[in-house]
C-alpha cells in the first residue's frame, strides 16, 4: 500500500514538472517571438511599401522618358516634311528628280527612317513619288489615312499594310494651292520605329508595345494578348476614356498654315506632359504601365511579370523568411533547453532540500542519541566508581590476619584485581564517551597528535575485533604538536577511521595510521586496504551531503566537516584511492615549535 502511494506521488511529481517545463518553454517562446514578430512585421511592411513605390516610380520614369523619345521621334519626322513642304512649291515637289534628291538628303541625314516621299493632290492621286516601290500615279482617295490627312494640317496614320504589303505608317503635312489642298507624305520605316519602342526592356519579361484605339499593335511584338482592344480601354487613363482622335486641330481653311508649327509642337508637348497621366494596372500576375501617345490615339504600354518586377523584393523576402525560421528554431531550441535546465535545477534543489531535511532529522536523532549516550555514560560511571572503590576496600580487608590463612586468598586477590582493572577500563570508556559528546571548545589548545590517535584508536578497538579489522600505528616522532580544538581533531580522526572501517566491515582488513613531520607541517596518514573509491566520485567526496553509503547509513557530512576543519587550520587534505585497492588520506597541518609553545 505504501509503495503504491509512493508511485502515485512520483507520477504526480513527474506530471507537475512536465507541466512546469512546458509552461516555461511556452513563456520563453512567446516573450521572444512577440518583439521579433512586431519589429519584423513593421520593417517588412515598410520595406515592401517603399520598394513597391520605388519600383513603380522607376517604371513611371521609364515609360515617361520613352514616351517623350517616341513623341520627339514622331515630331521630328513631322517637322522634316513640314519644313520641306514650306521650302518648296507644289510644282517643284511634283518634279520627280527634285523629290528623289530630297529623299536622298533625308535618308543621308536620318538613315533609313524615311522609306519614300510622295505628293498627292486633293483627289488622292499621287502626282509625284520617290522611293523603291514604284507607286507613281497611285490613287488613295478611298484610303482611311488620306481622308483623315486631307482634313488636318498634320497627320500621322496608324500602322497598315497598304499597297506595299508590309507594315508601315504615314506622316503627312497639308498645304493649299489655288484654294485646293495638297499633301506631302512620307512612310516611316516600321522596324526602326518598332526598335525604338522595344528598347524599353527591364529584367527578363519587361517589354513595351503600342496599341491604337482598335486594339491593333503599332509595333512588332511576340506577345499573345487575348483581347488587345479591351486592354487598350483598360489602360486608357480615366480622364481620357472615350476620347478618339483629336480633331480640335483640324484646319478647314488655308489660312491655318500661318500658325507657327514649332510653337504648337512645344505647347502641345507641354500640355501633354502636364495633363497625360501614367496609368497602372495589375491583371493577374502581370503589371501594366501605360501612357498616351500621338494626340491621344496611341497608348504606349509596358508590361512585366510581377515576379520579375519584384524579384529583388521576393529574394529579400525569402532570405528574411529563412532568417526568421532559423531564428524561430533557435528560439524554440533555446526555450526547450532552458526550460529543461531550469526544471532540472528545481528538481535538484528540491531533492537537496529534501535530503537536507532528512539530514536535519538524522542529525537531531544523532544529537539525541549523543545526549542519551552521555547520560548513560554518566550514570554508569558512578556505579563503576563504587565498584572500583569497593573492590579496593575488600582487598584491604583481606590483608588483615584473620584472612591470611585462607587457602583461596590468592584467588580472591586475583579476582579483586581483575574487577578493579575492568572497572577502571569501564571508567576510561565512559570518560571518552563523555569527551566526544562534550561541546566543541571555543578556543584552540596544543594537541599532541600521537596521543590523540592512540586514544581514538582505543575507542574503536573493541568494534574492530568483531569486524576482523586490525590497527597499526607508526609514530616517527613523539613531539608532533599543533594548535587546534581537541574536539575538532577528534572529529577528524573519528570520521576517517569510521569511513575506513565501513569500507572493510564485510571483508576485514588493516588500518594503518602514521605520523611524521615535513618541514614545518605535521603529516598524518590514514590508510586502509578496503573497497576504495571510484574515479567518478573523486570530484564530489568533499561535497556536503554526498555519500555512497545506503540510506540511513551515512549523512554525507563527515569528509565535508573534515575538509572545513583542516582548511580552517590552514592545512590541506588529499586522497588517493582505487577500487578494491584501498584508500589513503593525507593530512598536513602547520606545526608549532618549542619556542612557539
């Protein structure tokens, strides 16, 4: 029943310590993670927001810069033919040789951007042509671009195939002759314009293209877009939705030619930069940035995969996540180890406290036994003294004449001597018991160690006979003296001899005690051939409450007390031992010389 109760109590303790360890671990984890999550969250959100804003701003700047470059390119082509039409008359430009020369000059100055030049009358007939396609006399009265160009002083068409059979777009300028309009036009090399747009590349997926209001590509691209017209409508800035071609600049009268073209271009560019916003959209996993070109007819669109645009941010996020996970694992590991160590220390402290409580109880019991032994010794001492006195009195009576002739006189005297001798021995034993039970002296005195050893060994001699243990004493000098408390020295010898006897109690053996002098130190050696001390216990033999004896057989304070007393005397104690080979304790205590006495 008692064993079952102890098992239940042990299980309760284990459950309590497991709960305590778990609570400590969770507390450490929560306290450690809270500031980490808080700070990391703020930094992560702030960095992500800042990075996103900078990326968006960079894309805005890039698109705006290329919008300006494209507008400048188109305006320069427009200015080229405007200047040419202003410098030459309709008749002169209608001369094929003159037109060929002007095309040669333009191509020499600007490269293959200009593919041809042509002059058209108000009926759409091409009256003069310079270029590689042989389009002299071609009629364009039904072409969309001609119908738009004849109504406006300046016009840039969408990309179309036309009579050439390959993509191109036309730049025109309108002038009047005898009240009738005529047009000077040029075709811009499509690939040169497309390359200008395609130079906008960022990362692996960032590309740019141009769409017109019908959702038709105005540049070369390999992209596959399901509904380009819908994309055009989505990317058209909100304040320009529904705006088609800008017809505000249509000049039906010939007097419109007098307007300063460069001033119009400058004002138009300034107004466009001021009122044309940059539009942002994210459709699926693709980022779109767009702006309007060419009198709000074309939309320049830059698109990039979001993972590519924010690759650096994603990489930093991944590194931060790995660092957070590693830090979390470190925190959890630390919390686990820390909680186990703390609980282990608590368990150890409670165990030591329990052991200390047991030692206090044991010491109280020993103190009670010591007081009882002292009382018994004192009570025995009185009748023993009377027995000795009475034996001496009887011996004196036998010395009278009337007993001289008794035939048993010698036997009586021998018995009385034996009674007196054993009575004196009992008195010595009780005196020694009283001296050990007596409180320690507060002051030191001169100790003759040889006499003290002989007296202590005599106290153990009777017990040693029953355990088959013998003593040997080797005193090389008789005047080995030092200053100490007699009771404390007795306690040192008592503990060492008692430990030696415990090591040989079941097997018997020999205890050798020797003394000598080394320089100014008294050297005491207590040696036995008992069971010895294992190496794993060597470091703890002088620790308080450490014992290898069974429960109830030892307190674990003997060697600790010896170490403390010897250390207080400015001495030193060392031990040398091996399992089943015995143990040797060596004590060194400062001696006193004759002058010091």
